[in-house]
């Protein structure tokens, strides 16, 4: 009996999700023994033509990490969708848009201008920008088109399951692989992680006041963080109350507040709005000016509450009347 065939692909992301697969350590040998990896360009010498030669649905499952923000990424994930029986959005960027999704606060033109003209380290007196195509003596050279809007994976193709996290926790990867190989997956569209908030399983849960009354928000570098006490009760912006569990409380165990990479539970429509509402409800004042002063201590609210989820949110992106393209 032939082994299931598997593919991995990396779009707009940092590479941490690929590292998470390697973090299976010796257990990756069990994975290799159980499946045939037919496409994993970050680790082995595979090309696009190798995928094109596959029959439709020949890959039992493809794991795709990263948001979609270029024509090449879209073409590759569309191709992998045709060649895969199951397709899994692997990690925060493919699931919700991730940190690359914060580019949706700007348009393509301003991003290119900053990268190739305005940044302090750039010397480009001619003002050259990358061109999508150019004719040279050897022929026509083309580059992928940069999209104006960063999109989640399920905004461009059909996705079967989601493995959340930045990167997905190793235990969840093992459980997902086991469920796939055993044919014991939940219904299509499920997030392969516990459907409860991190606060419910937090190791500091018992030290959290019934309702903290916060009169000041602090950043981690501004205080000596108590290693036993609820981080939110210390005035730190811990987003565990709005965030799905399944990460093993990794950040909290490292004495740092949760930043929300696991995304929302199934009962939340918009992660950023939920997180903002949860934090705002804890402000210990009824005075309008005092409330404004307390909230002003939150640096970069959009980047804080929509750090991983702007493309998947109801906001989706900042509106720029002059923007064009995808």
C-alpha cells in the first residue's frame, strides 16, 4: 500500500512555521516513514513543475503557511489546491493574515516608496522601483506582481482545516498529523486546536482578580514582572482572554504576556474587536478624560489588537481612495 503524499509551501511569512516542522525533532523521522513528501521547496530541491506534473488530488494533504500578497503566491496555492485532497492553513499568517497583514494599513505605492526610496538605508537617486516585466537582450524578464492587499489563505482558495499559532505548537502539529493519518479529522473548516480561551487554562489563573481594575497599562520593559502573578493584573496587555488556547501557555511561561497569535475561539467574529473590548472593560475609571489618559498608554492599538488578524477582520484593511489593484 502506497504512503500518503504530502506537500509544504511557504508564502508571505517569516519561516517560523517551516522551523516548527523541524522542531518535531526525532519524531519527524516517524512522519517521513509514514508519508511521502513530494513538495517542500524550503528543505529539498523541488520546483513548480514537480507540482504541475502531479495528478489532481494526488497529494493527500498540503500544509501552506504565510499570507497571500503576490501573484506568484496565489498561482502556487491555487495549483496546490487542485493537486491536494486536503489543504491546511498552517500558522497565523495563512490562518488570519499574520504580521505581514499589517501591511494592509498602507497601500502598495507607499510600501514601495518606503522600501526603495525613503528608508534611511536606501540610496536610489534614480528612483528605480522593481518592474513586473522588462525586456533585456536575452529576452523578457518578469517578476511576481505585489498585491495591494494582503489576504488570508481562505480569501483566495478553499481551505479544509486551520492549524493556528506563530508558529503552530509542536504538540498540535503532532496531533493534526495523527488525525490525518488515522482519518479522524473533525468536520471541514475546523481549527485544529482547543476551542477555549487561554485564560481558562493559564497557569496563573488563580492569581487573576475576579475583575481587575486597571488604572495604567505598562509595557514589559517598564516593570519587573512578577513570575507568579496574573500578567493582566500587573497592568500588562495580556490578550489571553480573547485568544484560543493550545499553545501550552508558552509566552506566559516565559513571563511575557499573550499577544494573540493563536487567534480567536469559534465564538468570536472579530479577534481585534474582542480583545479591545476585553481590555477596555477593565479600565478602572468612569471619568472620560481619565479613561482617555489610561488608554493612551497603549502603544500602537491597531498593531496590538490586530497584530495577527487584520486581513481576517471586519476592517480588513485601511481604506485609501486612490488605491488600485488587488
